C-alpha cells in the first residue's frame, strides 16, 4: 500500500544553507547539529513549501534568490493528488514535485507538478498532508475546524453515525430554506406579474379573437372602402371583353377573337401549323368568356354598405388594441395568451409550494435539533476522555501541573434568526452541528484555562501539541508531522518520554524532529546531522545520514560536546539501547510503517 510521505527536500540559498538535500523516510527522522548549523532552516523550508509567507530576509546573503523543492509520494486516490491534477499538475513516477522560490526582492513563485500555481494552492495541499509544530509556526490542530474533526473521529460511532444523518438533513434544510427565501422574497413581484397576466387574459377574452381574423378584416375593409372604384373598374373591363349592351356598335375583345378564329378555321385543313394556331385562338376565346363572366359576377357582388364598413373598422380597432400590447398579429396574441395561462398556473401554484416548503423546513429544523443534541452528547463524552488522556501525557512530558480542557459552546441567536431550538434557546448551527469546539490549557494550578496557543510558552506549546497529536494519532492522522524545539525546557526522564512518544506517533505517520536532545534523537529510525563548512555554509555534503559508529559519535557530541569521550560514548550506546527497548514491540522489533 502506498502511504503519503515527504521523501526529499532540496534547499538552496536559504539562510546559512548554500545547497543541501534532506533525504527523509517513513517513521521517525531526527535532525541534529551544532547550534547555528541551519537545522531550523528545515522547518522554514517546509513552511515555504506549505505556502507560508515569503520573506526576502530568508535569502542567503549575496544570492539572487532562494529555492526549496520537495518530493511527495502520495496514494493515487489522495485528495491532494486530485486537487493538484485539477490545477494542471503532473505526477513524476507517482510522486508530486512542489517548489517555491523567493527572490532577494521578496517576490515569490510556486510550482506544483511542473505548473505555476498560486502560493495559496501549496497551503491548500499541505493542510491535510503536514502538521508543523514549532516555537513560531503552529499549524494543524490549532485550527478549530481540525480540532472538531479530530474530536469527532476520536469519539467514534456515537458521533459518526448521527453526523452522517445530520449532514444529509442539513443539506436538505439549506435547499428548502433557499427555495423558500427565493419564493417569499419575490412574492410582490410574483403578485404583480400575476395581475398583469390576468388583466391581459381578460382583455383578450373580452375581444374573443380568432386565428387569422385580422388579415380577413383588412381585406374586407379594403373592398368595402373602395366599392365604387372597384365596380367601375370591373364594368369597364367587362365591356372591353364582352361588349357594352348600351352601345351595339362597340367592338369588344371576344368578338374580335371569334372573328380571327373563324378566319383560321376556314383554311386550317391546308396546313397543320395554321390549325394549331386556330386551336389556340379557340382557347383564348373560352378564357375571355370565363373572365368576362367572373367580372360580371364580381361587379354584382360589390355592395357599398357603410354600416358593414363601420362594423369592420370597429372590429379592427379592437384587434389592433391587442396587437399593440401582446403581439404583432392576432396569431401572436393568441400564442401569448397560451403562454400566459401556463405561467399564471405556475404562479398560482407557488402559494401551495411555499406552504409545503415551510412545513418541510420546520420538520427538518426539528429533526436537526434532535441530531445536534446527539452530536453534542457524543462530543462531550469524547472531550472528557480526550482531555484526561492529554493531561496524563503532559504529566510524562515535564508538565505535571498542566490540565487540558475541551470547551463545547453554542452561539445564542435572536428568536427571529435562522437557528435551532435547543434547551430553550435559539442557537446557531452549521454543517457539523451547533458546537464550537476549542482546546484550552491551564498550565499551572489555579490558572484559568486559555486557548492552547495562548496558554503555553513556545517550548511548552510544542510539547502540548505532541501530547495532543499522540492522543489523536489514530483518530485524526496526517501523513507527516514536523516538530521544532519540542524538547525545549526538558531533560532527563522527560526527554526520554518525549522521544518515546514521538516514536509512538511515528508508528502511524512520518515524523521529522529538529532536536538538541540525545534522548530524543536516540529513538529515531533515521538520524540526519547538519554540519557547516569552514565558511559557515551548509552544502550538499553537509546533511549526512549517520548509522552505527557515526550515530554514537553524534549522540556523544550532543551529550558532552566530546565525540571521542569514552564516558559520553558509553552513555550514547546506553541511550540507543534504552530507546530500542522502550520503543519496541514485545518481540523486540521497532514498529514502523510500510
């Protein structure tokens, strides 16, 4: 199984580091070295890779800029892989390459998988991958959202089961509330629209138009308004074709054509071509007779009726009033009326929908209140167990008087606000319930519990976070933890307990620790030593992995400042043996991840 792990970091021109490669592995990695050798730059470098603030002061003196590169091995289905590929990143043999540059002027650039990205994306990716705990840089569990997530996982089924049902009901409530708000906020607009539609439909119904009626009346009005002119034209045309009965001497087209036909008929037998022409003249005569008859009938049908013309014009005026408002012609008016009927049915149905949505919203709120109380009860029980466990851990980490509390509180709202009714109060709620969760620390007897970040000094805070991470390790793990100065202010047995707990945390995650204490370093699965060259810089050869004799020498230096002291060497070997014994399983093996 592929696990998430930070495999390697390259650091160039950052602080005292000229150009160095830090090779990491699963399990517990300790980073040690002389004061000022640049160990803390490991923490600073990782902070930059996680989207931390870029500062020109970090750039090595005389360099044009600093560079930090990291190689992350991630499971293919990891959320960070999905988010990175969304941004256009490409994996390198299953690994995600990330980098950050800072110029001497303070300008910063970030790259993920070969693609330039905003620094905010690095922070987004790192949020679920690395938890950093140092004197000046605390991430992860100091965030209220992560505290709530971790506590919910720690609580197990008593919270997980109602939380699933709560989440579904919450989404349904949000949807119903949004739909209801949209409908009620637009109530006046909808009423005005409905009134407009009803007025238009009533106006159209009063006229009772029929399809094509406007075109028919226009044609009829034209005939009635010009009846005399039309009759005169029809009579003149008829006389030209068929003759004028009042003038027997008049010559008409029908008579002339008939004479021409008779002349051709007399000679048609002598030439087929002439016979064809004669037939055509016969057809012309027939056509002239038909047209003349139609003209006579048309003239007889014309009636200059002023009353009918007035009625037609009045009807056209009514239809014109509709076309000015609802369409370019009567067919368009009728289409508008059909659409208006459908829309009016929708608007009239909104009242029923508002009533149904209101009932659904009230029922979902009542259900959410019950589920929210179940979540609170489960969290309260888990919070007590968690606080006791962390307090016990702190007792072993040289903080015997410290007490950890988990505060669960609710925000009360006005009765008319969007909230849930709980314990006679109207309280705020969200996608995860009504509880606001915060870890509090009382470092000394009689002191008031304060938020963890404010209740502990820098060194104490790292130990508090170590204790919290150890307790939460199985419930809310992140792939990589980085601790800086976690051993500040401790020594002796407490230092051994710090190392032991870091080793325990490394059973389920990658743990990187910058430490000054040999008791802590002795528990590491991998030991890196940072050394400066004669000019005070750290080069590629300045970060070494030590084993066996080399590790004994480094622990001896950390113990007594004398790598070759027989007494220090004996003590170093004893530390390694103690760490192996305390950090091993009953069968004597060290528990590390695959």
